[in-house]
């Protein structure tokens, strides 16, 4: 929930105008969150690194008269973040909800992935989230109201071979969010996590098209798993619906998995001792494929 006045407006049948700042809205999950929230009466400020290269959301908003304002924001750049936040404040007066969604997800082993790629993933996924949080928190704390929703991943709890850079960044956001929630709750600010499994977005298509050049067989297995999961066609709107659920009255869950494979994966990992999970990275291809099959993932045709 946001604050008592908004809850009261809902009870009276009035349409609340909560101001929502969302990062990473050019395509996929961020686009879906922005569209869904706008269609549900929120005043949306949708940010992206290069709006000129991704005009789809602006065109949709203009065509259907949706309350969406497109702003430039590079979450890797503290000045860019502050400029965007200041622009929202000048236009709307306050930020009620921050949705941290911007992220990148390269595949590669710890040995073979360049250090610069690890740095880039950390800059965007973790430090980008932190920059946005620090920019909006003073206003929320002073008003004693607000909600911060961080889109992480099941990879923030499940550390798969050849996904180390991404998993580490999402695990960092999970840890940061839990610490933050304990700090800001006393100021009327809520923090929640959305933990998607594999969602059918343009990012998955990029994975499928990348050539595999690795001494680690886990690389092609991860690509196969991602492609098999994407074939279930869990669309970005599923994540957007979860964001709406988090903001609904009475919803209090901190961690919110979403997607066809999210709960099975989390359950599978929880059923294994750490040593057994690590050992699973060294099984032969047929054994691995059979295990994925038991999770409902037909990986063989993607290998």
C-alpha cells in the first residue's frame, strides 16, 4: 500500500493518481510494467537509456492516451539518475512507487567472461538499482510513505553454472532489499521483490542466437534451459500483474516469484544440499537433460 489517502480514495471509488517511476522500459518486462500500470490508473514515468531507439512505448501512450511520460535515464550514471528523478519531482511533486527493472544478463563462465563484463553487470543490475533507491528515498522518508519494488530473478536465489555474473548481481539486490526493508519500514516505506523465472522477452532471443564457444559444457546447457523455458511463453505481462498485486491492499509478501518455472526451480534447489547442487553441474548430458525433463523442460531439442 502507498498511503492512507490513496487507500481512502479507493474506498470512495475515486481513481488514485500515484506517481510511478520505472527503469528499463524500452522493451520486455519494463515496457509491460509501464503499460499495465498506466492502464490501471497510475501516473507512469517510464525511463530508458535511449528513448529515440525505442519509440514503441511513447507511440502506444500517444495512440491510446495513456498517462505515460518517457524520460531518459542511464542507471549506470548517477547524474542521469538524479536528473530524471528531479524531472519527475518537478512535474508530479512526489514519487510514490519506484520499480527497479533495468538489467543485463550475459551468459559465460567465471573463467572466460571478461572482467569488464562482470563490472558492467554489477554497474547496471546492482549499483543502478542502488542509485535509484538513494535518489528517491529522502522524499519517501520525509512523507512517511512509498513503495520500492525491485525486479530480481530466481537467479538471485539459485546460482547456476555460467550465469555467475548475473546471479551475483541479483543476489546482491536481494540482500540489499532485505536490509533496506528493515531500515525503512519504520518510516512507512515498503520494499518488495519480484523474482521472475524465464520470461519470454527479446533478451531470450538474443541468448538463442549467440554462438557457443566455451570449454564448459554448462554454457550450452544454460542456453538450452533458457530456450526451453521461453517456449512456455510466459509473457512480460505476468510480471507486470505481479507488480500490481504487490501494490494492492492486503498484499504483504516480501518475495514474489513469478513465471512457470519459478516455483519448481526454487523448490528443486531447496530440496538439494549445497554439495548436491554443485555436483549437479558435473553430471553427463543425458542425466542433466532427464532432470530438466522432470521439471517440465524439454531441453534436448535446444542442445
